[in-house]
RNA sequence: GCGCCUGUAGCUCAGCUGGAUAGAGCAACGGACUUCUAAUCCGUGGGCCGCAGGUUCGAAUCCUGCCAGGCGCGCCA
């Protein structure tokens, strides 16, 4: 309103002076209170073209603005300041009208009406279902879910998705690990493979399987138990590496084999049909059990997915094969040296990438292409993927692939989330999924609760590595800023409970309400909410909501200290009550966007 | 070697599609509860915004180079 009016004055001035176009007079909200409610640097920007000093221009603009009826109605004073800034001070009418408008917006203040297009698919977490979710996954879950809420609130059409990496060697190892624990529970001497999963949760899954199928697979697994030992020694020496590398330190090689997830198959379990069938069963069983656990855990964390998509299904349905075939036909893919390659260099990648290896096995990349083709065929027009920083090297090829599939660049948007460093007793805590050494999301939630965990995990920009001190999280849980924000909500709820019967929310014009700087600061903050939401959504930056929520809460707590609602003069009481209600709606919304609860009392 | 991310107060970090004297929380110190919840408020101290150039009326912000840390650079997933 004011901004538009100012722009109109600007345009009229430009017309008078014969300027080709009116300079855009951006009204900013200065950080410094002494710089007014609004400020504009426009005169400094136009000084050169106008060949006049910024302060002279500012003085003329000041007079022109004051001469405008509508501007004069809302503005207390206008000052020329500094090198040529124009500072505008609003009067009580402007504040009252702003509040009246915000009050009328109701519960959904700040929400943008839903748009049908583009249809957005937002994929995040997407892990191998072979171990507990750890804190890093928790960060992606919290970030992705908040982003989902933020995008939806700002009108986007978003579907969330969890890609289940239930295919490949890691899952085979997981299956053998469960099988081994199962066998052990029947006193069979079948150790968990060295490259397998050692965590206690594997025992629990095996126990669950035993409760379901009894001893059905014990006999089938016996060959693995008997034959394993002698083979193990030989396996360790060759390390499963296809070509011996003379001169390399044996210990270093062994270390590499252990750490390298991409090492060639090193399991020495016999390829006995019974064993294979048993392992397949335990893999499937374990996968289902883990997924069920994750679904429950994520739901408890406030994160619900619209769709869970299985990688294995891409292989079994033939989609993977079809897309590779299609790419070969269109010439985007080609055969070379027994392998099939995708020409990703045509879309900005450093080198072409293998789709089908020379042993006829498809790569993970090929499956991912099939997956993204599926997303496109389901009608999604924009695909957002949230990946860990350790996958960022994968971005160019995937961008290229989706561009090839969709025929237009920019369809895929990969958001790289940096990792979480866990500190314990001031030292970095190293984690390994297979050894079962890690801090799980469940442990973090146990230590500090869902609200604090979610608030904390999204409080920093996602492209910033996040240091999480476990001891601090435990010890200072009371001092987490989440309580500061929740407390603002609880305090307002207290006012709502205690307000005398018949108190109305009304802002009477000309009654001199909202005269204090505390009320005005709050109103200004509330007014910026919708632009903060838009900004946070566009920049995929939910942490801005965290910062805003803290600022709004701070403004409220100061207001609360200085301004009574109950017991104030009737005009003030009604106006402040209205103000409180709007603050509560916005605080509630911020917390909701973050997946944090908004308590009525604390 | 190449690519991506990061370097801001003692600590953890905002601010980065350029604006005035660079902010918050924690930690430290000193104050405020006969009033709607003191999980709060008020005050004090604390900074070559990694370094050096450049663009601009104006740079923490944009460009270049350098230094430091993290991650990545497979016919692994």
C-alpha cells in the first residue's frame, strides 16, 4: 500500500523530469530503529544519472511524498539521512490499519493459496534399509520435512518420497548378517561375515524372524556354517580383490577391503541353493523389519512420506531394462568395451557414465535413471532431491540424465546437505554403520526430545556442516532456544485463558492504540512474516523460519514485559488482545513449519 | 591435481540476489518477580567478517588470486 503509493509518486516525478523510466524505489525495513520504519536508498542510486547530489534528490522526493495525500495519511515524518537515505516514520494510523488487516487474515495468515503447477516431487532420507537411522539422516529428515511444509504453505504442489535402496551388495551382506544371527540362535557356528553388520539390532531382527518361521532355515544354512572357516583365511589374503597388487602393504590392503564398500564380493558363503534361498529370505525379512521401524520412527519424528519407492521394483518390473534400451535407441547411450554408457558429457558432465557393466550388471546410476523416469511419468514437473555431501560428485551426471529424460534442463534440483559432526566430550565421534558404532536418531531424540531435535537440526543452513555436541544436548536441554519460542506461545495461551469474559479483539481508529515501541516492533515483525516465508521457500532455507521465530518471540517477550493486556484501558486491551492472537497464530505456524509442537502451557 | 561446501564475538552460528554504527543464542559479569507463567526481561564486556587485490557512491555480501578445514572425483552404492 505505502510502497505502491511511494512508487506512484516516483513515477509521477520521473514523468515530470522526462526520465525514461521511474527508478524503482525499494522500501526497506532498516535494521537500525533510528533509521525509521522504512528507508530507501533510491536517491543514491539515481544520483549519477540525474547529475544531482543524492541529498538534494532526497530532499525533493521528501517534499513530493509529503504532498501526497495517502502517504501523508500514514506517515508521521520523513527524513533525509546519511549520504542520501530517505527514512520514513509511520504514524499510529498505519500501525492500526496493518493490524486490522492481519487480524482479518485469520488462522492461515501468511499462507499462499495452492497452485496446481508445477507438480513437485521432493525426495529425501532415502537410505539402505539395513541399519538404524543415525543423526545425519535425522538432519535430512528434519530439513526435508520442514522444506515440504514450507513449500506447501507457500502454495507449491509437493509430494514427498522415500527411495528405498533395497538392492545391491550392501543388502546382500545385511541378509547374510541376519541369517548368521538367526543361525547362531540355534547354536550353529555361523559368524557374521567380516563385511557384514554387527549391531545388536541385527539380533533383534533375527529373533523376530525366528519367532515367525521357527527352525525352517536352520538346515539350509548349515553348509555355510561348516564350510566357512577354512575358506575365510584364504579369503582374507586375496581380499577379494580381482587383481593382486604386488608391493602393497598387506595390512593396508586388508583395511581397504574392510572400509571399501565397493570391494568386489568377498563373501565366501557357498553358492548352495538352500543357503541362497535362506539368505534371500532373511534379506527380505530384514528389509521389511527395518522399513517398518523407520516408518514408525520417522512418524514419531513428525515426518510422513507420501510415497515409499523400492529400488528392487525397478529391476523386477523391467523398467530399468526398458529405459536403457530406449536410451540406446535414441543414441543417448552407446556400447563400448562390453559396457553400456550414457552420453552425459552432452549435458555438461565431465565424462560419460556406465549404465550396464561388462558383467551385465546394471549400475546404481542406471537404476536411479529408471527411478527418475518413473517420477517424470507419474507427472512430476520438478524433481527435488536432498542428498548428503558425500554424494555431490554424483550431481552432474544425474542432472544430465534427467535433462535427457525430460528434454529440458533444470528439471532436477539437487540440494546438497552437509554432514553432521558428532562431538562427545569435545572430541569427534567416528561412526560406522557396519560395526554398529554410531549415534542413532533414536538416541538423540531420547536425549533431547523430538521438539529440540527438530528445531536444532534445521536451525542451521543445510550447506553448513553441523557440529552436534551430544553432552551439550543432554546437559543443556533446558537452554535450547526452542523453549524460548514455545514459551511465547504458552504465555499468549495463558492470556487467552485469563482474559475477562467479553474482551473483544478490536482496533479502534484514532484512539491512540499501538503507541509504544514494543507494540510497533511486534507489528512490524508480524508484517514481514509472509515475505520471510516466501524467501525461505524460494531459497529452500527453513532455518530462516527458525531465526524469524526467535526474533518474533523476542519481540513478544519484550512486549509482554512492558505492556499489560488484561487490566489495560479498554481500547488498549482490545487492541493488544488482537495483537496477541495474531502473534500466537504466527508463532504456531512457525513451529508447525518446523514440525515442533506449540504447547498451551509450560 | 580438479570440483563442491565452509572460514563472521571465547563457543555454536545467522546475515551472503550489495546499503547507514556487522547480529543472535550459549558462556562471563551486574540488576529486575505484591501485576496476564522469571523457561522471561534490562544492562556490561567481547570482532583486522581467513588474507590480498578488484568492481561500486557504498562490500561480510559480487569478481580474481592465495591460505586453512570438510566432502567428493569407480564398470561402488
